[in-house]
């Protein structure tokens, strides 16, 4: 295996060690209760539990569509780092959401995202929200994200400390 491949494997291993608290460092994701459940190379999985305060329509108990957007956006951004050779920050350039059907009242929403292409400055993702499987999706997303040097945007915070560990600095 090349040094580059070993570095990417080490980065993925470190990310897996911090999976449980990864979303808690993103205030909006934390407020919504988004829980990162698993990661693989180029992929990330999460769930958001049904809560009364996330309901958009009190008569039906359906979760507000903005929760789905935030879930798919955050998860898409996170899955990009599982595909990169070094940690980077990203900013959403474009996110298209297609709402297929309402989420069921009282049920957790599961989601997965994949990063299917990365250039020097841009990453491309697809994501799905559902209850049981992708066979019956609630919403889908296609995203385009700008890639940025993480040291310019995350200095002095926990994400930067993790990134430095991944890069082998500050040990």
C-alpha cells in the first residue's frame, strides 16, 4: 500500500474513533439531535430521532422539511472527509433536495450520504433519508461542496485538534 493510502486509512480509523461525537461539534446538527452512526470510505450514516419540537405540522406530526435538509447537508459534508487524503473544511455550494414523501409520525429518520467525486477544490455528494431502507426514500439530495484548508477555518477548536492528529502534527 502506498504512503498516501496508509495515511488515508489512518485518517479513516481516527474518524471512526470519534464518530459518536463528530456531529456534536456542529451546533445546528447537535441542536437537531443528528447522530452519526457509521462511516466508511466515502460514505457516512446518521439518524435523527423524532421529537415533538421538530414537527412542522402539528396535525400530522410530520417532521419539518428543514430538519431533513440539515440532516442531508451535514451528513454530505461529513462524508466528504472520509474520501479525502487529509482533513479539509467544506462549504455547501449547491444542495438540491427532492422531497418524495412525508416522514412517518413518531419514527426516527435514517440517512446515508456518499461522496462520489472529488476535485482539488470541489466535492460532489448524493444522500438519502428514509425510515427502513433506500427502497422507500423520504428525501434525496445532490450536493456540491467547496473544499478549503481546514487550518484557515478551524484553528483553536476541537475539530482542528482532531485534524492535527490525523495529519500527525502536535503529538
